[in-house]
């Protein structure tokens, strides 16, 4: 099945009944049309082709961005748009391009030999590297010593100027170019220019490669992934002064939140013990939820809604056991402070990416230590009440509610306060978050 569309919206997915694999075809209109007409039959697996044609090579990066995550691989109709997209950093899926060396270059040289204005031994060639050029000329028993080349992709005007300069100097008689826009400009100026066009065999080979790359990418995205979430606050032993029902309510709230987050990425959640949870998902879903494993999964929302800091380890493997083993290894490294090794481990046991860097500290006053904050709050508590919220703590400390909320979270991180389940009310807005201060720790 071949789908022709000028642009495909970001995030578009396959409809029911269409093949599971999608390949985006990027290039000039005529070359994309040739690829699309060959269809998916040349690919090793059933696939769907989506066209992203442009008028100028400089649009290649934008076309790839528009394809977005809706494709499993990108096939570029020539090396030029491939290189421009790679340099722009927009390639998030495997990509390949149709080769213009070999038979395609030999064909262009043969056409140049038929043009009375061109001596194929004295021409200029762009985009292709020198080894490809020398090999093609050797196959034709032609010398290549006077053939000038420029393998650096660039703007149409830059490449055109390269060819025109050599022609003005009289060192070349014609041009063989991989860029159709360059051929059009030179031909309009009366310069003999032969476009290098891909052969049908090269297109079939590129489609085959793109299909293999896309299938492998899909398998990688479906790779089993296990996430271990541990809550240091719940890991501490229960003290008599701390009513157990607070812990139970906190666990219920945390489990409910994890289930909500897991449902968004088609994952499953199981509680392991009183302070840890196991989440099973796929690599693709976790990568999307963590900005490519750059941020900890679930941590931001847990801190925002429950005021809890969590420790997270992500692991992949061929079996659930292997994935969980790697996740525990990542979690242990995180707990040991070896953050440079990352919080996510692939199925070979290697860290995927470094953990996110902490934002730079502001130049404001130093944050008070947790014990000092707790002592200041305890001195102003009345009637033995140890439960406060951000507004009340702010009044007692003489700071804004926002600053008080941050200080209360610090107390939670240091084990000096318990976050209670949010006090939900019928009124709109953020639920009121209560904290129970563990003033007993001040007597130690």
C-alpha cells in the first residue's frame, strides 16, 4: 500500500488495516515520485510509504520534523537532504538514502559522453566522494585526474558557484551534479549540466535497507522495560509517634497516581513492598514519557502532588527478570550517588544517557537547613498541633507560600515531615496539601 501525501502531521499514526511499518520518503518531487511508484514491494516487510517532497533541499529538515514520530524510518531520495537533516539534528529514527554513486554515476558519465559539448574527462562533480568518482571512471577505463569534485553538501547557490568558477577558469567542460536545482540553474545559463539520477536498482536497494532499519527500530521500541520506583520516606521504620494510617493513606495515594501515569503509556503497576513499586512498559513508551531518558519518569508529578522525592531505576532486557535486574542495578547506582552512570540501563547492562543535570543555584540567600526550619516551626506551633500547610508555614516563617512549600518539601526529603494525602475540596484550584511535622526528631 502506498500513501501519497505532501505533508504528514506530527504524531499521526497508522489507521486500522494498514501495515504496521511506516517509511517516510524525503526528497525532491520527481525523485520522491519515483520511489513512491516502486511501492512497498521492494521492502523486506509490509510497509506504508509516506511522501514528504520539497522544492529545495534546505527544506529537508522541516519535512523530517513534520513527519515526526509517525514513521519508523526515513528514506532520503539523495545524499544531500540526508546530510542536511542529520546536521540539523532532526533525525530521531533510523535513516538511509538512495545511493548516487556506482551505476548512477556511470550512467551520468555515459550521457555526458553523448553530449558534444562535454569532455567527461574534464568535468566537475558535486556531493559524491572522491573514491566513488575514481572507481566509476576506472570501471569505464577513463582517467579521472582532471575531474574536479566537491563532496561537501551545501546551499544550491554555493554548489552552483563551485561549478561556475571552474568553467570560467577553463579547467572543466561541463557539470555532473547530484542536485536537481543546480542542474536547472546551470542549464538555464547555457552551461552543459548532467543531473546524476538514481537507478531503479539503487532505489530498490534503499527501500530494502529502510525497511530493515524500520523493522529493527520497531523491535527496539517494543523492547521490554521495567521501572523500579522507591520512596525513601516510606522506607524508614515506623515510629510510635507516627500514626500508621498516615503511611497507609500515602501509599494508596501514591499507588493511585502511578496507575494513572502508567495508563497514559499503556504500562502496568505492581506494589513490591511497603516502599517500592514495579512498572512494566516498553522502551518506546518510556522514551516518550522521559524525553528520551533525560528526565526521571513519574518523579515530577509525585513531587508536585504528594510532596515526595522518589528514587527511580529503569532497566531493559530480553526477559522480565533481566529487565528487573538491570533496573535494580540502575537504582543501586542512583542511591549510591553515582549519578554520572545514568538512571536507565539497556539490555546489555550499559547506561543509556547521563541523568539530567541539576539547574544552577540562584544567587539568592542560602536555604536554611531542614532541622533549623523544623525548629522555627515547632517554636510557633500552638496546642500541640503538628499539621501545617504552605500558607500557615509561610506565616510562621515570614515567607511566601511558594517558598514555604519548597521548604516543606525539603523537610520531607530529610525525613523531618510526612506529606499527608491532599485535602480535596469542592472548590476549584490546587488541593490543599498538609504536612505532619515530626518534631520528635528535634530532641535527638
